[in-house]
C-alpha cells in the first residue's frame, strides 16, 4: 500500500459503530483519536456519517468527547438528524408515527414535527427500535396503507454490537414495506442523500472525499452510489471487500494516518 495514498483527499467521512467504537449499551472504543488529530493537523475536513438513529447528534458528539476523539458537534451527522431535516425541507412540519427510540424522537421534535399515537399521521418514521412489538409494526403498516408516507432513517441489515453484528433497522423497514406494499424513502446510508449533505456542507466535490466504514452494503455501497472513494475498516461487520472496489483495507481506523 503506497504511502500518502490519500494526500489529495480533502474531506474524510467516517462511520461510527465498528470504526470508532462497538456496541450501544456498553461501548468499547476501537480507535479514532490519532486519525482525527492527523486529519486536523493537515488542514483537512471531516464529518461523522452514522446510521445511528437511537441517539441524538448531541449525545453522539458527547460520547466522542468522552472517548477523546476531537470531533466538533456540527461535524456529527446522524441518520436521525438528517431524517428530521429532510422531512422539514420536503414537507414542512409534519405529524409522525414513530417506530424508533428516544434519540430519533428528540431530533424530530426539535425540528418542529409532532408525534401522534397512531390514529392518523402524515409520515411513518422508522429507525432502530429495540422495543419493537407486533402491534407497533402492524399499526405502522396500516397507517402507510391509509396514505401516510413511509420514511426510514436507513436500511442497514446489521450494526456492530459489542459481541458481534446485530440486527439493525433494515429488517423493520422491510416488514412494513411488505405489509403495506409501499416503498420507503431512505435517508441514511446507502442512500446518496447523506453523502450529498456532507459534500454540500463542506463545499468539496466528490473527487476530494473518501468514506471510511466497516460495512459493505451501507458505507462502501453508499459511497459508490454517491461517486465517492472508500476505505474498508475490518474492525466492525465486514472483513473483506468481496468484489467492492476500495482504495484500501485497514484493520483499524488509526492505520489511516500514514496514508494522509
């Protein structure tokens, strides 16, 4: 692997779970401090692009600070935050039925959207829900069949839990889609939308950006759809590129430092 492989890259987009740490209930740091400090020292830009919808962006930022990873709050883009912004930009303030957790509700309410009990709503919003029930999924599907829009924070199959890959939001979205015969609009990876927001905020073109992530079907595939190069980090879900074109494969995110 050639040194300074990434010298011409100006914007670094980092996944979170499986790259900087693993787990939700008890998180274990993997790395990130050296990588972020090196990027800062070279005058380059970065964003965290995480499909995490269970925590608010503010909570995620606070956790990174606790792990001594020097990221600014405005550099944290979660699927929950961007879903709330997408709804407001596209439809204004809406009523929503939630399949998801408190962090997603906080982001939605913070953008002026109003949660309903499920009798009627403008939008059914789906994120990771570790307390999901049949009744909740059934009600969501009925609301979509009755005309509510279906918007998913992301469609990932898995996320990097402390003890290994765990089921993510995608299977919940698929269940509602199947029962309602409607397709969801997806905001997070692998949708290009999340990448486009980061590029626009940084004012940097696709050729100047690189995605660093641990999942082929979200991070790597999403970057490819957005026309962005990528690096696979094998500390999370996936171990090999498996036919996907990547600039490099690293066993730890901090191995990126010599490539800058």
